[in-house]
């Protein structure tokens, strides 16, 4: 269960800028987690590039903002990596206190994820016309949904 859960997590937390702090129980596979996160981020960037069809003028400004967005998103996703590895480490012996902590942390992470998205939609608005901005948001939403479904299928419900 542990390894399947952890590698399922990687899609949602893809970002190349920082190593996530994993639960110490998973320290031995942290390098593998980071390698997969890097590969997934490259794939995600290629999808955005292909689907957004930027002009050369839009491209330079967009990718500068995109890299900043991914870096901030990475910091939030690093917290999600820790949350999921904490869940996996405590899954079989979950205390009420740990369950409450995981719930609170999860909603804090979701709130921060939304803050980052709202912040950067304003930044992207300065470099993309409205229809391309909407298309970018749609692409991000679709990619995030695919990842969330994949992750949800890997994480067992608490007993």
C-alpha cells in the first residue's frame, strides 16, 4: 500500500524546484519521488506548451510567469507530499489527534493552492489575451483533475 500510494501522489505534486519533506518513514524513496516529480513537471509543461499555442511574443512573457507560478505551486504541493506520506505512515494506526491534524492541514493546503492560483491568474492576465488565459486555466484544471482522480484511486479510505 505504501509504495503505491506514494507513487500515485507524485502526479499531483509534480514540481522541480524543491525537495518535498516526506515523512521520515519514506526517506529511503525520497530521491525516486523527486525524479518522478521532475519528469511529470516536464510532461505537464509540454502539454501546456502544445495546447496553449503561444505566439513568440506571448511565449517569452508567459514562461517567465509560469516558472514563478510553478515554484509557488511547488511549495504548496510539497506540503501535500508531506500530508500524504504522514497519512500513509499512520494509516493502519491512525489516532483521532492525527486524523484531526490531517484534516486541518488538508484544508489549509487547499486554501493556499487557491491563493496561488488567484494570484497568478492576475499575473497571467498581464501576458495573455483573455481567451488564451481562459484556455490556460482550463488546461490546468483538466490536468489537476486527472491527477486528483489518479491520487484518489490510490489512497485507501481510513478504516
